[in-house]
C-alpha cells in the first residue's frame, strides 16, 4: 500500500455524490411500503456454511468470490464466517430462526443489503455493492411472482429510469423434476457438439449443464439456438403458473421478453425467473437486477415447507444508469435556519437554537466574529432564513428575520417566532 486508499473494488460515496443514492433509498422504501413489504435488517456476515448450503458449491459466488473471515482458533472450523455475497440467504435464515411462518402470510420484507464478492473489479462490478432486496414468503401463487416483478418495475421507473430504457427478461424453470428431465436432453444435444463449445461450457457440461444456457460466448450462443427449450417440457401445473404470471404482466402493461436462456443453476429455484436489464452504455445490455421463485430453499435450510419468491436490484448500477441518462431528481432545498448572534446575545441565541431543533427545524450556527461572516457561512450552507439577535433585539424581546434569498428582513416579537417560521416554511 503506497498511498492511503480504499481497498480495491470499493468506493467512497462522498456527500456531493449522495443525492442520487439517498433518492434511490427513499424511493425504494416508499415502493416497498406501497407493496406491503416491511423493513428487515440482518447481519453483514453469517456462518459461511449458510451460503454454502443456500447458494451452493459449484457457483462462482461460493467457489471463487466468497469473502471468508479469519476466525479465532477457539471458535473452530465449523464457525467460519463469511461476509454476505447476497441478501436472500440471511433473510431466509432469519425467517426460519424466528418462526416467521407463524405470522400472517404472505410475509413480506425488504432490505437494502450491502454485499461482498471477491470478484475482479471493473466498471459496474465492485467488491462491495448494495442491493434493494424484496422477499415474499408463504405464497406459492403466480400472483406473488407478478407482485414482486411489479414492485421491481415500479421501483425502477419511480427512481427515474425511463420505461423505454428498461427490459424485462422472463423465463420459467418449472419444477425440479421437469428440469432434471430437460437437463438430460440438453446434455445429449450438447454432447454431440462438445468440441465446438467454449472451454468454460465444456467444463459445465459435467458440473452444471443448465448454466451453459447463459454462456456469453458467441459460438455457444449460436449452437444454443437449436437446443431443446425447457418450457417445452413442462407439465400442466408449470405451464399454467407461467401463463398466469404473463397474464398479470400483460394486464399491467409491463413489457417483457421471453428468454429461454435465463436460468439459475441451483435446484431449489423453480418456476418464475426474471431479470431487469437496461440498454446500457454503448447499447450494451446491462443487468440491473433480477430474481424469481425459490420454493425449495426454506426446506433445504431446515425450515417449514413454505414457498418464497424475491428480487435483488443493484443500486450501484441503478445510480450509474441514472447518471448516464442524466436523470437527476428535483430535490427540495431543505428549509434551514441560521441563528446569528454576538457574544453579548449568545446565550439567548443558543436557547433559540435548541428551541428550533426541538420543533424539528434544520439549523446552522457559528461562533464566528461579526454578523457578516456568520451570514456568509450560513449562505454557503444553503440556509433559507437567518434569525438575527443583536443587543437591541435582546433588550426589546424581539428577533430580526432575514430571508437570505432576497435579503428582505423584518423584526417581530420573539413570542411570535414559531408561528412566523411555521408560515414561512409552508411558502
Ligand atoms: P445477482 O445477485 O448476482 O443476481 O445480482 C443482482 C444485481 O446486483 C445485478 O444485476 C447487479 O445490478 C448487481 N450486482 C451484482 N454483483 C455486483 C457487483 N459485483 N458490483 C455491482 N453490482 C453488482
């Protein structure tokens, strides 16, 4: 480390870059509330075994990218900790641990989760990133899937991403049995073309053939054009579930593309899988987030047999997309009040300051010499009104109020101050 700097793949978001972030957090919380999701907070780290059991070996996130924490000797190997790479596992763990299936169902929660992945950093891909995470438990209906998608759509459009920039990729993974049968067919097809596959896909042919479907390699993609399609192998229940999800989306005018290559590598994912993408810089597709149904996960982790469906949207990418499209929200300037005084009136000013804080006002105060320099500082801090308390005001039990935008000022009785401010704030 030659200079003091943040660790590779991490960033500082400084106060003057916070506008969009705070806006996105605010909209996320509002949308979650609209859709009936309550906030939840789970730890930034869990036992590593939770992630190994839920996300599973054979995935990059676990095999290559997990941030393992060095545990103390006395805690033993089984107590190895890991920083969370995603939000679902911890929330599912909390759902099981606290018996939340006994609460009224569906049980809906949201969180802004900071995730850690020991990845190769590049633009839009960091070692620490944040996701807006929604999880819905105890409802296996297609409506629950559509509800999650609608919430994701509402979030992305409400933060200011134009609907025409967004794409929703949709697929269904059917049931585990349907998928197993399909994987055999897919393997048969790919084995005939094994030598034409990219090296990565050749490895996956034995480790996780389904994931070959989302290979980014062009030649693989061409080959896959003629591959069998998972949804063609569905039985009645899976077909109906998928059609019902689509019918809700059509009713709500949410455009989507059926994408038979959108898959998840793990067994407990079933039925609906989706991803929100944007046209991105240079017309390149970029994933903003996605999700789907994971009915088998809760039982796989030792919980009750209730279903789950959820989504995770990457906030870092959403903010970058808003910046790229120049979509800055119009922010109301805060109504901030400065209290200006001199040493002789300071005690009275400090009392007034405390009174304003108690009444919920944003304030600023300085002990600089002279009204002029205090006013200058107040102005730099985006102050709306200044309350001036000089010796005369103190003697007369009055205060002078100065509007910093137009320099108008008036002197009023101190007892009228709060009523006056209340009115001024509403203007
Ligand atoms: P995933 O949990 O991998 O399905 O990712 C969901 C979303 O989180 C992605 O579409 C990205 O927007 C975001 N995301 C995932 N990994 C990263 C990362 N390393 N850096 C920044 N954003 C990420």
